[in-house]
C-alpha cells in the first residue's frame, strides 16, 4: 500500500475492534530471546510491517515461529547472536534484541537501529544501562558489539531521562542478572507493565512496573508461558479522534479505558460525550463542532506524544485557537505542512504549534512522513471537502492493522491505489 484516494466530507460512526498494542508486542517478541521455554502470545496485531520484521529477525537468530491465530515461539535453538543490517535498520524496536542476547548468551552484535524520522533517536540510555550492569560495549562500523564475562550484575540505575525503550532494555537485561536491579525514574507506560507481566509469567521477579521505580531480582533462567497483549491505546485514541473531527459517534471495543485517562479528559474538554465500560469506550460528537484544546505531550500518564498529530488535526477544525507543545521528540511536526496544504491555519513556534480553527479542510495531494502522521493525514482526507490523495502510506502499515478497512466500515470512502 503506497497511495490512498479518499472521498471526504464524511461522518465516521459505528463500532471498531481495537487490535493488540504494537508497542507492547514488539518488545515482547524480542524478550522471548531471554528464555529457552516455549511461548504462546495472543492478540498480536496482524499484518504490521514492524511485527513482520521483528519475526524475521527472531527467525534469523534461530527462533522457531508458528503464527496462526496465536503466535507460537520456540527460542530453544538460538545459535546466532547478531542480526542483519537490512532488517535492523528498518525498525527502531530492533534495539531490543541487544539486551536479551547479551543477558542469555553473554554476547550480541547489533547494528544501530532505524525507525521513524521524528527525532535523532539516540540509544545512549540503553547502552549506559547495560554498561552499569557490567556489559562491555564496543562499536565497529555502525555496529554495537556487546559482551559480558559470566552474568550481568544487578545495580541501582537512575535514568537521567525518562525513556520507554531504555527502561525496557534494562528491565529485560536485569531479569537474568545476578542480584537486584533498581530502575529509578523509569518510564511508566502501560506497555512496560505488560512486558513485566509477560516476563513474570516466564518466571522473572519484577515488581513496580508502571511506577517510577522498578525492582528486578535476577534469576538463573526463565521458563515458557502464555501471554495476551494489551489493547493498543494509540489506535483507540486515533479512532476516538476520527469521531470527534467528523461529528460522528464511534464505539471502540476490546480496549482499556484506564490507559487513556488523560486523552479522554481532553476529548471531554473538546465537547465530546464519552461513555466507558470494562473494555469499551464510546465517543459521541454528533452535530457538534469540537472546541480547541491546549495540549502538552509528556511521558505516561501525561498526554501521549503518539496522539499529538491526531489532536493537532482536531484543533485545525475546532472552534477557537488551540496549542500543542511537543516535549518528547524534537522533530515531530513534519506533517503540519501537509495540513496547511489542506487549508489548516497553523503557526509553528519552537516546539509549539498554534492552530486557528477553520470549519472545513480542503482536499489536496499530501505526503506521509511517519507512522502517526500518516494516520492523521488519512483522517484529514476523510473530513476534507473533495478527494484527497495520501502518498507514502507504507508508513501506515507499520503500526495500524487494516486502517483503511476499519475506517470504511465506519463510513469513510478510501480506495487503495
Ligand atoms: C517508544 O519509542 C515508542 N516506540 C514510540 O512510539 C513512543 O512515541 C515513545 O516510546 C515514547 O512514548 C516503540 O515502542 C517501538 P523513548 P522510544 O526512549 O523507546 C530520548 C510510535 O509511533 N532518548 O521513550 O524510542 C528520545 O530521543 C512510536 O508508535 C535518548 O535521548 O522512545 C526521546 O526524545 C514513535 N536516549 C525521548 O528520550 C535513549 O537512549 C523518549 O524516547 C533513548 C531515548
């Protein structure tokens, strides 16, 4: 999928089933390297390029994979401790191969990872954490060469900056380290809680995941087990915005409302009527134009940076002036030029965008730059007057399962060119 043709001015309403969380599934796939026990994982999002690349990387090092409705993983015969450049470079998540290979086998050779161009995406916090646990890290031609004599050693680690990825790297390495590791100033995202639950199912000793301090008591080896991936809170937020911008009414099934508290409060501020149940959220914005919002992204439980673009779109058609400040990534406003091409009135000032709401966007020929910006431009096409062509939509299938199909079921008119 590289190009979409979208007939706009639609009202998006109906029910949608949310997929498993990409940002929990990716690290959990790589964490399977930590054990020789057989694993079953349910609710893995299907047909995502990032997931497919992660599975290819696992097969490359010797993991046996069977993927029908449930994903079966057998990591007992890993015999390769490096990974090929052409796969590693495609996804940021490939960095999560480093710690498990190192912790279980004492060695790993991984190229510097790829990922969306939303910032420089350094990995210093990952590597510093592993060094503190006793790893030796060298570099050779864009490749990280890690080793340790015997086992890694548990340590107190104060994160100088909150990092989801580095917290996951250190937590995974510490599961097999000798002694106790404390990660202070840890990231608190629900995905980290899910990963800790998965590792504890395999016999790890992790407490405190989801709080600022995570305690890990290392074990000699892990076993097998079964795990179900949590719902994707970012996909959920994306569909709630779809209803909010199109005067629609959408119910999201198979989701977790408590992972979106901050987001739901903002949607209520925008004038949406929100109802929630145990595993569903309904947003009703029928016959209403949203009110503009002021948002500042932050690590969880703050407002998620992965919904920044979608809410920027909401502000472009809202009543009044809204601002969005991005504090997590340094280059995450690339998409605003495309929204301006569609008639949005947006000014960029340092790491803040100011939007002057306009009743309608106009169709245009737009280009995607990263995963979440792609979803935003597709939603913009659904509400703009006329026919919008969205280019480079290969970014979209990195993280959204059947996005055009799910939107068409809600009343959109999207054709894949
Ligand atoms: C994860 O990225 C997610 N990716 C991102 O989702 C998400 O936006 C991000 O967490 C924040 O929630 C996956 O889970 C695959 P970070 P990650 O480490 O781990 C800096 C999406 O759209 N930093 O929390 O890369 C970094 O530059 C993606 O699904 C360092 O300086 O994010 C950033 O400014 C986009 N050194 C900040 O920390 C490091 O070693 C937060 O990054 C690591 C990160």
